[in-house]
């Protein structure tokens, strides 16, 4: 029996084919980890999300083409969008996900989908040998949380101009590397890019979970807790960020682009 799988662009801008594409598959029975990894490899997207219905929501797991990850924002937003769009959840019903990072929720807030995620603040860290040479930049600050390195630079132009040596960055022990600065645009508070060659993704188009670090990071520097952020990948994406204690609310839009059948 065939199984539908959807491709959803999450954290989109007002341009077509923006945001971060995610695969979303609602399973009918138990997981098979190798099968899910194979499907993610076949989809060849930054992440593919697999959901399984339970009495109090959905189990949710995320796979890149090469590894399972413990937290993913854009594929969670894509999953909630798919559940409402297909009628698996009523339009006003909260999406509730049981994951390796605890219970995560999604709600419709006016014209956005808002995720409730754990904050993952960084602490200052001495950069490993391959980090800054691999990015080809000088850092204003380097920190690390349980997932990623975060590298602050002096200007948006430096963020936009990064041309990574992915062979060097693969040697950095972390899920990924965030490069960030204040934005020169009045429309955004800060910008970022995210590189994760060690996780099978050279540059991620829009990384919701990285903003669980970026929110607390910029809160201490800008003395505010509400932000509009732009991830400056070639596709580009907008993330609305609100820091609320030890939680971070991430909001954005999503659009379904493809429906396929797994045979």
C-alpha cells in the first residue's frame, strides 16, 4: 500500500521557492529507523519528518539525508502545516509533538504558525582549529551550545560573504555552525547563516532550531526579546523569534509544494 509524503517549504518569505523544504510523512504503524533514514536520503532535503499518531498528539522524528537529529524547527513547522492542511487536525486545534527534545507544540497565530521550543543558549568557547579558517573570517565572538557553534561577526556584509571550506568544517565536532550579525536592514533585527556539512547539509536554507540559540544570544545584546530574523541563504527565510524564559517561540509561514507516494 502506498504512503503519501509531502514536501513543504517552511519559514517562507513573500517570494516563491523560499524558506526551507522539508519532507513530511505520517506513518500508519511502528517506525523502522533504517527505512526512515533511507527515505530521508531519497528525499535529499535538509530534513524529513516522520510522524506517528498517539492518544495525546504525535510522535515526531527528524532525519537529514545522513543522520537523525534531536531538534528541527522547519520540519516541525512543516509537519504542523501538513496536519492542518490535510484535516488530520482541526484548523483551531493545537499540534502536539513528542520528540527527543521533549514535548513541542504548534499553534496558529493569525497568519503565522508559532512553535514552542526549548531555549538553547550558548556559552563562550575557544574556537577549534578548523572553525574560523573553514569559514574564512575573523570572529567578534565564538560560543557553543549543546548542538552548534555560534560565531558573531562585525557586519551583515561579512555574513553574506562567507564562502566556507566544507572539508575543514566537517572536522568541527558539532551539529552545525551559526554565523550571525546585526542586520543593516530596518526590516530585521539580525541575520544568520547555518552550515552543517558534518550532518550532511552544507548550508541549511532556514534553521528554526538555530534561533533557539540566536534568540537568547541577541536578547542580551539588543535588550529586547522579540525579533524578526532573516536567514540569508540563497533561498532565504524569515523567522519571528520571541524569547519567553527558558522557551523560545518561533513563528513563520509554510506552503505545500509537492505530494508524492512512497510505494
